[in-house]
């Protein structure tokens, strides 16, 4: 579903300790590090600064192999001083077999461990819930990127819109109407070639959305990293990336 998701954090060392502790309970890690990022597969954190402010208002759900792993994730987080945001248990409002446990990270973002019947099979991040100021405007933006990011809209309700990746095993992005929108998260989707990255950027900018980085190689992320960046209506950075070689550190 996602090539990678990046959160900007107020204290990188403290955030690394938190996420290392809880993700280890899901069999995720240890992380890879460089001077810019800490990376657990497709989930990254980076230090916030003036040009790249703090991520706030995000919900991220991580893949858990079993209910016991969900319980361990939540227990480890609470023991490490994280705030409880919902005890482990069934959530039948999401699906009959949905089982999740929720914590608040050090910056107040919601981190969940989850297992269910349509769990993502090709990454660490199962799903994102992104609060938006104007659901109709955000739907138009994400509808516009669907042919390039290979997304399809699978739910369209008065208060939420949900997308899944076509032809993959699980994972979702849900937009939720909210008074306080999610800000300063970076969401990247993968492409099969540079031409698709270029077409994505050209089409989205031509549609009136803001450029956040023209198509080009970013070898400082990893060799052969070719990406382009735009901003969604709430100012979050959305990227399409083609990896020429085996994937290394992301943005």
C-alpha cells in the first residue's frame, strides 16, 4: 500500500526508543539509521525542524501477526510510559475479526497494533487515518493521484473516504473529516518507472495543487531513488517514487 510513511518528531532519540520498544513486540526491527532518518521498513521518523515541522494528528496502524502480539505491543508501550489510547480488544465496528490496541506516541499521534482478515502482507504499516479539514477537497486530490499511485476508492461516506492499493494484499488510507487536520506527515507510494513519476507530478501540479519537489533522482536517500512530491490540501507531502535498485533508506 505504502512505499513509506515519515513522521517528523520533536525528539528523535526519544521517539526511536519508543518505536523500537513497541515495534519489537511485533517482530519489527531493529531499525536502520542515518543522519536524517530512523527506518523500520516502510515506517520512518525524522527530527522536526523549522522547514519540516512536527507531524500531528495522525493515526498509524502497524501489522501484528496475532492478537498476542497486539497485547504485547500495548503492554510494552504502557510500561515504557506511553499513554493508553484504547486497550487491546475486538473492534467489530471495523470488521468482525478486527483486533487492535492503541497508544499515543510522545507527540500525541495514535499508534496501533492490529490484526484482522485483510491485514497488509507486504509492509509494516497496515493503515493510516488522516484527518482532513475539507473531506470533499481531499477526496478530489486523492482521486487525482489514484491512476499514478494505483489506488482505488473503496469507501465514500459522509465523514470518511477510504483507499486501497489495487492488486496488493491489504492496507488502506482513510481520510476522516476533522476539526483539527493531520499536518506534516509524508506519505509515499511506489511507481514502476520514472515516466509515471513525471506524469504524476505534471498532472497534479496542472490541476492546481502545490509542488513540493520536482521529479528527479535523490541519491542521498538511496542509490537510484527517483521521486516527485506534491502537497495535499492540508499541506501534507505526498510522493510517488521509483526505486531503480534495491530499496534503501527513504524520505
